[in-house]
C-alpha cells in the first residue's frame, strides 16, 4: 500500500510520537479521483489553520511533498481513485503533556480504498451519547476522536450505519462522520460549529460554491433537538461519501424540501471542483 512517513516509504512510527501518546495532531481525509485531489485547497486551508491553532509549526511543503510521493506510487500501481489520508502530529518527545519549540512535526500520508457507500436515502438514529463543548478545538479535525469512536460504537450496537449527534446543550451538531444541512421555514441551515463538531470541507464547498451557483444560501444556525419535527428535510455531506438525502431521523420521517432538491441537483452537476490543473490544485 502506498504510504509515506516523514519522507520514507515505511509504516513504522515512533512509540514516542505524540500522536500515539496524546492524539496531539490533526488529520485530513481526501477523496482521490482519477489521480487528483479535487478538494485539496479546502483540506490544505483547514490543515494549516488547525496546525496554527494547536501551535504545531507545520511546513505545508512537507505534506504536499509526501502526497506527491504517494500519488506517484498510486499511479504506478494503478490506484488512481480512493482515499488519501494525511496525518500531522507535533512529533516525538518524552513523557508529559508539555512540548518544546524544537520538535519536528511528523507527517504521515497513505492511500486507502474507497469505503462502500449506499446511495439510498438514509435512516438515522439520534445517538444517546452527547458531544462535549470545547470551543478551542471546535471545527478542527484533530486526532482526539474518542467521542466519535464511542458514537460509532453506539451505532454499530444499534445496527445502523450512522446517527445524529447532539451536544450536551441539546443542539443538533452533525452525524458520526458527516455534516448536516436542513431546510426549515424556507431557509437552508447548517448547525453552528463554534463550540463543538467538525467543519467539513464538503460543507464548506457547498456553502461557498455550490449553493451560490444555484442562487441559494446556507446559513449557520443553532438547531435544537426539539426543533427536529419542524424541518422540511435534511442532507448529509462528507468529502469522501458525498451528499445524501435523509429519509428518517429516529421516528421522524422526512421528505426532501424544494430548496434541498435544488442544492442536491446543483451538487450532482458538479460534485467536486475542477482539479484538471493537477496536484496540488
């Protein structure tokens, strides 16, 4: 499998790496299509912003060089589509939470096959576990993903693929692996993510490019669980899985409202930005 760790073709990582000890880092999961990463500009921006917020001195050239190396191996082995995962940790260090400015970040990049995606409208449960609030980490795709592991475990025990995740304040935030867009009172809304949750790149692409191209606007808003029955449909969005209609959330059956249908049609006409210029786009 094409993999690169700090510029070397190896799967070995130091036991002292802070990704292992503390989840001290961030990651990006990028869709690979015909040898291109069409959403890379969004992933790159989030990776840089998150690293800066965590005070990790990332040189983005380390990441782009590693991706280019892995993509060359993908091309040689005819793995032109799939998933490219990029992991950046603060680097290796001794025991203790403290860190020093001279630590060299660890950069890991590898290819993985596409997950199996069912394109039928989704039936979601409402997860019992609630998301904690941490504005300092909100929006980032950091390596501390124990909440998501537990949420996914809950869904597996319930025999479902995915579920709606609610904060401890009672607000709908996302699903276990995707963002949400709903229609309510003639507007397209997506949950506000300034206190918890992940600001997904497909969500950013829909808000900043797809919706405006269709004459639509997606607003961020607080959506309480109590307001679930007032929405006129929902979509999930994820950079790997794409955009999907939601048929049901717990016992609430949903139809896809007119604005959501327009958004879905606009996305289907251009599901990813044009990456014909090559990598990095």
